C-alpha cells in the first residue's frame, strides 16, 4: 500500500508552497557556492574580486531589507513570489549564455549576483508573510517546522551539490541546474489555488511612512521587541564564534581543514534535528515557552568550543555545536510561528522584513567583532566572549515565560502603541 502524506502535506496548497520553497532554497544555497566558482574558474578572478562576489550576494539584505517589507504589504504576494523566482532563473541562466563575445565578463557576474541577492530578499520576506494565507493559525508551527526542515537540509546538502555539479559538468551546466530550481519553484507556486487578493493598504501611502510603521510596530510590541533584541544579540555573538572557529581549530590547535569542516557540518545536522523536533516541542511546551526554553537550554553547549585545548577533542565541540543548532532551529520555528500569529495581516511583510533586518544586520557586526577580538588577543579569547555573550543574550527571553502573549488586533487596526507621535 502506497504511503500517504500526513498533516499539512495532504493539503494541496501547502504542499505546493512547500515544494516551491524546497526548489527555491536548494537553488539559492547552490548559487552561494556555484557563482563564486564561476569567478574562480572561468574568470580567474583575484581574491579581492571573489570576495566582492560574496559581498554583492549579501549586501542586498541591508540595502533593500526594510523597503522589501513595505512592498510585500502592497502587492499580491504569490504573484511576487513567482516573479522573483522567474527573475532569478533568468539571471542565473544568463551566465550560461554570456553577454560578452569572449565568455562571461566579471561585470556580468557582478550584476547577476547582485540581482539574485535583491530578488532573494523579496522572495524570503514574501514567503514568510504568505504562509498564514495558506494554513490556519493552529497549523503555523507544523508549517514552519516543515519549511525549516527543508531549509536545514538545503543548507547542508546544497553547497555539496553545487560543488559536485561544477566538478562533474562544469560551471555552465551547474548554473542551468540552479536556474531550473528557481523555475521549478515558480511552477509549484503557480499551482496554489488560494486567493491572492491585493492588500487593502492604500497605494498612495508613502513608502517611507510604511517602513517606519513596520519598525515601530516591532520595537513597541512587548513580545516582538524582546524577540528582535535577544535574537539580534544571539546572532551577533554566534558570528563572533563562527568567525574565529576556523582560526582556533586549524591555526592554533593544528586540526585539518576537513576536521573544521566536520565541526560546521555538525551544526547543519543539528539544524535538521531541531526542525524535525520543533512541532513536538511546541505541542509539549507551548509555543511561547518553546521559543525561549529551547534557546536557553542549549546555549550553554556553546561553552564547549572554547573549552577544548587539543585537536583530538574537536568531536566534543562539534557535539556541542550540534546541540546548539538544534535548539536554535527549534526556537526559530516557534518564534516565527508566534510572530505570524501576533501580527495583523496587513503588517506581516513589514514585520518580517524588520525582524530579518535586525536579526541579520547583527551578523556582520558579530563577524567584525570576532575578527577584532581575535587580532587583539587570540581566537580562544574571542570564542569565550562569543560563548558567554550568546548565553547572556538568551536571558531577556525569560520575560516571555509568563505565557501571557497577546493576540493580534484585527487587520487594519493597530494598537495605540504603534502610532507615530
């Protein structure tokens, strides 16, 4: 007897959304590896030029992150998701059909990487805002858990698939495979039957005013403010550690690059385990309690990384990193579901964009802080700062332990705390 999908996977619209997300995430994760390889391989780019490729792929997050939320709240979201998928597919595929007679030019690659980055920001914000239109509020945790599991698998396997595709077939077929992933995502999203109405937000409203309204809503909401500030601090100190782990393991302890890679792979495996366990934890602990308890219970395992003093004990640090990522991922699923439940529909795009801006914006600051600390002292000292700071960043989440989480006001009606003075 054939196995039948359970839960949300039986629902046509969610299944289409989930498959579209999977195709898009694999395409995006493969692009992070394959596009720099285009610079290194056919273009023989310098280290500085390859670094610029990586920078252009992430700078869009800080530049258009907040405006993307306002745009998402103004337009039909499914149409935007399909359009960004098709745009990314066309941009990536253009690398297989070079604009320059002699082949792909470095300038063309820069344009493609920047364009894909911008469209990815819009896709990610719209996708997170669109889920509540497809599932019921009580299904948000399951929906976010399944999407987070897919993301975790893509993070672990996508880069490996990209490297394998480039190795076996070359960069041209590899970028076409990535473009096919984005196109496949658009095809699945087009199958969703749910209505995709134009939001009620007046088109004549000023974009800057709408952005300010979204930021104010997050910073003045008693729960969202805590999630944003604690999450930003957590990400910052996590990047302090991530920046210095290779230095500590390889340069100071003499471990092989493969061993350092295994450390980070353990984190990816932890992400998959956390996503798989997130739904059951939310059911057992409650959504609000799972949001803070999963982080607080696993954050102490970060201390295992600066504690190790020999290459032979990397397995201990890797085990701690696995537990840390499992807790962070399970918490993220609960937090995203909680945020979606708290926010009125007409502010979802701006709320999600603001949260992503605050949480993601802390990451380059953490990497810079880790670099400065490592240069001023050593990598182990930086890891201690990161591990202790990461643990301390969870403490503000204890304010959520009471469980008195307010529900969202009706669409179009915002509390007085969100009004501008």
